C-alpha cells in the first residue's frame, strides 16, 4: 500500500510504500477513543500549556493510504494514556530514569561519553522498580484477582484432587 504522511505544522508531505506487515500494523492503529474524550483528558493533565500543545500537535499526526486516513498520533497518545493509567509507578520510574539521563548528559564532556550507558540503565532500573511497585500495589492485585475469579470454579481444591486420584488409583489397581 502506498501511504502519504503530512506534518501538521509545516504541511510537508512524505510518501512511502508499505509491506503487508506494515499495512496490518497501520490498520491496527485505527480506532479508539473519541477526540473530545482525549482532549478532555489532555486538559485535565497537570502539564504546562506548552506541553499540552505538544501532545495536541502529536495527536493531529495522521497518515493517508489505501483511500483512508489513519490517525497515528492520536493512537500513540491513547496508548501512552492507557499505559500511564494501568501502570502509574512504572511510568513514573521510566520518566525519572529519563530525567536522570538528561541531567547526566548535561555534564560537559563526561556526560556525552557516559550517556549511552547511563540512559538505558537509568530507564531500565526506573521501570523495574516501578513495575515492582505496580505489582505490589493492592489495587492492581484486586484487579487481577477479580479478572481471574471467573476461573475459580474450574480450580479444584487440593483435597478434591487427592480424593479423585485415590479413587482413580483404586479402580485401576485391584485390592488384595
């Protein structure tokens, strides 16, 4: 499929040819939350107006191809919002790691040399600590428990399983 992307700020167009795998990925980015719902969420964020403007500009990024327009930027913002809502501590950990790497890169000469090592370590460590906190969070535990509760009737107790195995053993092995 041939696609065409337009920069929302400059209006510059870029054309490219997509493979079938890339086309399937692009179609998967279509749909999602309404524009008004996403705008309302962006306005509620405790961000400065400049950052809200950046997110709004990203939301407007679109790609046209196959006779259809795909709102890729909107979907990226939706995914970021969903991840932040589901994993708040991990999101904070990654952001903290990125801020640490930004501070390290600001160190003259040395920062440039070690940034390639510090950035992935800081982001990875922030993510690991954050996801651990998310997993330990009781609210997340309750969400997981309620989601798996519907499978409880299929989970026999250990006593019931032991009794069933003993009965099966008695039927298979003759008593002497």
